[in-house]
C-alpha cells in the first residue's frame, strides 16, 4: 500500500476521533448541544451555567482520560504482540495490572485483615492511584530482574502470567477475610472508571503517558527487527537485551499508570492492534504506532459513550463494555485463522 493511502486513513481516523470526542462530551444524563461545547472549549460561555460546569469539570476530563487509556493500552498491546510474537499477547501479560490490583486490594481489603494500617477513614483521591502504582512497581521490578536472568523471551511471558496468578491468589485470600463493604469497594474499582479524575490527577497521568509514548517512538527500528525474531535483530546490530528491557519498561509504565488511575480495562490492548493491522495491512511500526493510538482512542470513546447510557442517569462499568466489544473480535480472529502480522 502506498504511503499516500496511509495518509487518507490517518486523516479520516483523525476526523472521526474529533467528532467522537465532541459526541462523548455531548452525551450523558444531560444532553448538551455541540454549539455550547464549542463555546465553552473556546473560552466562551454556554447557554446554561450548569452545562459549563458539567463540560469543564466532568465530561472534558473524562473524554481526555478515555483517549489516554484507549491509546495507551493499544500501544502496550502492540508492543507485547511484537516482543512475544504472539497475536494473543496483551498489555496485562506481564502481571503489571495484577500488581496494581494487589496494591489496591491490600489498601482496601487489607484493613479487614490487618486493622487500620492499610485503610483509614480519611481516604484522599490519590490513595488508590498510589496504592496501585506501588503494586505495579513491585511486579515491574520482579519482571525486569527475571528478564535479565533468562534468555528466552517466552520465559518472561510465562513468568508474567505466574505473577498474575500469584497476585490473584493473594487477592482471593484477602477477599475471603474481608467485610462485604470492602469487597464491594474493591469490586467497583475493578470495574474500571474513566470519570473519577480531577485535573491535577489528569495532569500527572498525561505526563507519565507522554513519557511512555515518546519512548515508544524511539524504538521503532528495534520493534520492526523483532518481527522476524531475536536472531534477525542481532544480525542487524540491535542490542536485544537492552531493547527488550526498554519495551518491558515502557509497557509496564503505561499499563501501570492506566490501571492506577482508571482501573483494569480489558480487551482494548488485545483487540486494537489486530484491527490496525487489518485496516492498514502492514506490520511497519512507523505506521502501526500512530494507527493504534488513533484507533484505541476512537474505540474507547465509543465504549464510554455506550457505557454512559445517553439520557439515563445510570453508567455501565466500562470494563463490561470493552469486554463485550473485544471478546467477539478475539473469537473471530481465532476462528478466521488468517495470518496476522506480528
């Protein structure tokens, strides 16, 4: 496919992203006209003061969070599928998300087992992200140490899965000894949420996200070389061990910060890279990285718009919507049995 054709794809996807961004802000329990959204975002005043507050304090941060989460998980999924050369690898295979879940579980459920040490009555907005970050950092450290001990990349995948199983077991034990109210609180966190971030939290989230995305753009050549195996990468003069650690670090940072601020969001990182490969019909990461960023943002905005149940005061768990979207795609990919670029 010619480069010119890719430009058309990117232009159309960018236009669709902008339209869905404004649509996401417009929809909800209160429907807000596009005109008032444009006026508010351009520094003007909306027709109703309450609309302006809803846009600036709730829906705009949520829409931006959806873009960061969708694009970040999609990039992580692409990195993992490339590194492990496995079309079913996703951003959570390293156990980083499980580590974040363990941190939150210790913070919420640990109070029943260890008393008030883990959870006090005054919980700040930063408590859960910090607990999740500490948990993901703990698993990240273990994965990086393991990566330097083993030569086979597939062994890292198995180690990551084992860390995930281990943390799940610990969480189950904590849940068994916890009060029903604590289990419910943890369960609500595990549903995932895009609408709980303040502007200060979003600023921190965005900064870490940009570091991860920038790091990804700097390793496009090693990523392309990994497509044909580590031996081929070595023949091109690529430092396999160094770049493997960089890929693991970037994936861990993005997955960890997304899980910390939005909870564990399923299937987006697994499904979006395949959609990008089929839409652009290429395995070149110079094309795929911006493609998955756009597609991940678009799909997450769509999922969030569906989860909001327009004109209704209820909001469905975002994790349920992404799973309903992603699971059929993965099943279809397996049944289709067509070669997928990895």
